[in-house]
């Protein structure tokens, strides 16, 4: 769960000391309030508490509520600084995640593969073309419920069509084999 930006509280005039008692609440005293209280405690504000029942309980207990008054009035520069701190914090989280080997190594490998594909686009286009034809044939074959349906579909066609189809399949397989051999040779020679 994402905690609210703590840098906004840094400029609040009432939080100048780590000994300040802070009561955190949301509408019901839920997870967001608890997360903010934990985050404040991790920053050194050890006297951070969550109001049980949240703001609704505060108002029901007839504790003082002031409407329409905002105590936090930072300059435009401070607000921009707050936003930049939030962005920098999120960027640090992304960098920390990518720095983990189980995340970073696949990204590095994928980046290297994309770079190779971009530099050798002719080979890449051939590979994509062959892969596309293979996937089309595989999709057609997988559309049958059983092998007998595929054979019946081919043998049920007119005789001249079967001859053309058989020649085309043989030609396709030979062409595919030649393309794959060429692709392997080009990749190995690379």
C-alpha cells in the first residue's frame, strides 16, 4: 500500500521536533492512517498514533473540529520541492527494484536482444516472417479436435487441390528448413 508523501509534512510548523505527539486519522482509522503513522515513526516521530475510528469517531466524540482553515501554507518553491522529493523517492524505488538480479538480469537480456534485433533488422524480419508462418500453421493444426479431423479436412478437398496442397506443404517445409538453417548460420557467424 502506498503511503502519503511524507515530505509534505516536513514543512508543517507543528512537526519541528521528534517529540511532537502526532495523531493520524483518515475517515475510518483504516490502513492508510496506520501506514502513515508507521512511516512517521520510521522518520523519528515516535509519538505517532492512529485515531481509532478515524475522523468519524473524532467528530462523534465532539472533539474540536475547525472547518475552512489550512495551517500548511508553504511557498510555491516548497511545494515544488515536495513534489520533486516524491518523484525522487519513487525513482529510487524503481532503481532499487531493477538493481535486484531477478529483475535486472532479464531486463538487461531483453535490452541486449532488442539492440541486436534493431542492428540486424534483416535477420530479425526473416525470423519474424518464418515465426509468423509457423504460428499460423500451428494455430490451424491446433484448431482441430483430433488428428483425424485434420486428415479428413485435407483428404476431403478435390483431388487437384490435394496435389497442390501436398506440394505446397512439402515446399513450405523445405523453405522453412532452409530459412532456419540460414538464420542459424547468420546468427552463429554474427
